[in-house]
């Protein structure tokens, strides 16, 4: 449904009530589309939400995730980049954007973007895993190991899945005893 045009008698401003109602309706419909795994429908709804709410972090984060699900790397990168602009101090959002850059094959750009975020690994262990992977791919073994160890020692709860992924990268960079200990940790 199109929104009601702005009333010229109100100085060109439209009544926010119809916009708020439309936003609410779009979110509900997007949630139903997500539950039904109708990702193409959800994508269109989220694009409409982005048009109506250009500074809503939730819209761009979810839009990025849907684009990843649909293997739309440029779309994911653009959505996560916008989310990172909206929330420039959120390490989780930075991780999503960095991951989109890596998936798009933009390893050098991901490396430059993620490097300043290294001190945030304690809050976001997924960031440590991603930085470790990027450094491993760029043949910077010692730096990769440092980031991976930081991810394992993060203040935030580290999931067994993350421990497994970190162990895999540790093994890939030749830290076999440490990787085996991490594999045992995720099996415990």
C-alpha cells in the first residue's frame, strides 16, 4: 500500500501515524515471511522498511542476513556497511560487515576494516575468529593465532560451535596441540 501523500497545508509534512502503522505492518509481515522461509518476500519487505526507516539498525542488519541467505554478496555487503554506519561502535555489526567483505573476495579491504576492531574481541569472540581467518589467509600466522586465542578467552560466552571453528583455523595454521585442546573443549 502506498503511503498517504504529504498534506501541503501541513508544510509538506505527512502525518506520522500512517507511516508508523505501515512500518508495524511491514515488520509483522516480514516476521511471517521469515518464519515461512519466504526469503524473497522478506527481502522486498525489508527494502521497503529501509526506505521508510533509513536509520534503523535492525532493518539493515536483518537485510544483510537475508542477502547472505540468498547468496547476494553485494546486497549483504551494502546492508552491513549501512548498519556499520548507523552503529559505528558495535563490534557485532563490524563483524558482519567484515564477513561480507571476506565473502565478496575483498580480503584486503576486510583486513583494513577489521584491524582496528581487534581490541573488541573480548566483547565479540566472533570478531576474533574472523580476524584470525583473515590473518591466516594473508599468511600472518602469529597474528592469526593471537586473534584466535583472544576469541577463546573472550569475556562473552563462547559457544561450542565457535570453539570448533577456532580450533579448525588453529589446526590450519599449524597449532595442532592447541587445536586439539580446543576440539576437546567443545566436545566436553
